[in-house]
C-alpha cells in the first residue's frame, strides 16, 4: 500500500483468496497500466461502483478465480485495452459498454451469464476479439458484431442464441474465426460471409441450420477448419463434399477425391492455425474431435492433422478407390452409412492413418491384407458389416480387440472366437506397395490445391461429441 506509482502488478498463479481490496484499485488509479490477478481464488471485488477507477489500465486479467456478481468495467476509454474476465462465476454484465470504445480484447467466457446482449455492445467498435462462449446468453445475435465491428475473433459457442443469421456483411470484413457451435441458430447460412476472405475457422456445428451445402465457401482461400455437423444440411454428394450428422445422401464421387490435391502429398512443416495475437495477450482457437476413440480438445489446431468424417449420414454405394490417394490423411470415418461392396485395397497405401472407422455399413468380402501396411493405425472399427474370411494377423492387426470386428458373422480367426477353416485362407495382396519416398508427418489443411476452388478443409468433418464425453486436452 505504501508503494507509489506502480505501473505493472502481476500476482497471477498463486493461492490468494478472499476479496480484491478496494485500495488495490485506488492507490494506483492514475499509474497502473497492467494488472494480472488470474489463477488465484479471489471471491469478490471490493468496489463502490461497477466502474473501475483506473484511468490508465490497458490490461486487466481476472480470469480463473471465483469472482461473482456483476462484471466491473473501466469508467474511461483506454486505447487498445485488453479485458479478460473468463472462468469465474460472474452472473451479470454491464448494461453500458460506452467506455469500451477503444477495447480490442474482451472475454466473458465460462461464467454464469444469461439474458440478451445489450445494444450498447455495438459501441465497442474497436473490438478484435470477443469471447462470450460457455454461458447462457439468449436472444438474437446483434448484427452489429459482424456488420460494424472490426472483429477478427467472434466466439459465441455453447450459449442459447437463436433466430436466423441475417447479417449485411461488407467488403471490409476482417473476421478470421466465427464460432457459433452449440446454439439454436436457424435458417440458411448468410452467403455474404464469402466477403470475409480472411476466415480461417468456421464452426456452426450443433445448431438448427437448414440449407444446401454452401458452395460459396469455395471463395474462402484461407479457410482451414470447417465444422457444420449436427445441422440439417441436405443434397447429393455428387454436388458437394459433406459433413457428419446431417441428412446428406448419394454416392461418393471419385472426382471429389481427385480434387483434394493437398491431401495427396506429404509436407515437412508443422504449423498451428494462427490465432489472433495482441499486445500482452493472445487468442488460440480450440476444436473438439473424436480421435483414436477419445474425445480430445485440440487447443492448438496443427496444420499437420487431416480428418475426413462423413459419418452418420445416408451415403451409399461403393467407397471409391480414389480415397487411397489421400496419403496424408490421419483420421477417416465413414461409419453409420449404407456403403456396400468391398473395402478398397488402396486404403492400405494411406500409411499415415491413425484411426479408421468403417463400422455400421453393408461392406462385404474379405478384409484386405493391404491394411496391415497401416503401421501407425491405433484405432480400427470394422464392426457391423458383412465381412467374411480370416482376419489379418500381422503388424497392427495383432493389437485390435474383438470389438473392432464384431457384427460380421463371416469373420474368423484372432481375436474372434470363431475358428477358421483351411478354405478361409486370406487372399494375397494385389502386389501394389505404398510409396516409400514420403516421410511420416501430421498434416491439416494447407489452404491450396482443391481442384475447383474449394478450400481443402471443406472435407473436414468433426464427429459428434457428446456433452457427457470425457475431454482429453492435447
């Protein structure tokens, strides 16, 4: 208390509890520019009003405490201000955002906030990052957040926002990430999002959107991650590349796989899909994915991980041989459809595959011996098909349990209880060998090479994640 003119105060990552005393705010109200009290156990803020007295406070981080009540905000506009109130138990937000006109970073994520967003939020026109995720906000999303604000990151994930998206998006759109996953959004997607040519992450999963697949996404050359699962998209796969847990139908056309040239080559770089980096702060996108049988939260979205998930739709016909050209693919999920015919031998050339799920289809014939070439395969599910013959035993196949093959009455051999007869000997491989000239790496969406102008990530389909699913962070 006796120190004068303190400019920066960092008490983060301790075990301090109780209230944040009023003197802490007032003693240095004219000098303090940076305050970080995050990752403690503070329970309340001793303030005489809901406006902070500090006139120079450019960065305030109160995240990861046990603070409750109404969120206090600065009482004066401060140039390029960063405010983080996330991961507390705040229950209400200020009605007036008039003093946040210069704020560039604002996070209310993971609190207990509810109700509609006030119109005054439109006055925060300099915002670059707005994160209101994991609360219970309701009502319509204010159009100004996209039409009039210079946002790069808009994260409204896991709330109760509703209504249609009727934005009038201008050519100067600066959005890089828009995440509305887990709300009650209806109607079609706004085609004017195609004006946001800096978009890297689009996540509209788990809403009530009803629309044909948005072909205008092909204009977004920077797109890296696309999540549209668990909506009501419809159409034929010969016209579109589709996503999991919708009502999509038709056959998989080989020409679409021929167009995914980025997934046909190995890369020697490993990067992260960039977040928004700010002065003394940063924002990193997070994506949930089912990976090797576990629900995982990827806090860094590596540019080296490719995933294709067409599961839980109404696709039928044969799986095209051309899918074997996607040699940099790591996760392939075609489960819960109506695919028939044999498993393509060419999948055995996808030597970077770590997870393969073809379960709950109508696939027949023997399991190709070429699949034993998948030496990085950690998760395999061929259950509930019409497969016959001896289960391969070499390499990774010796590690899979009965659950990987159950529901195929014609299969025999380890790990099944059914013994094989001499007539069940496996067929010889067709002689094709996977290329040895490429190195093992991880790869996800390098933004170029989709044959007819689509971003490579349009083929990315994140699988359905249950709210009760155990999350493993990576």
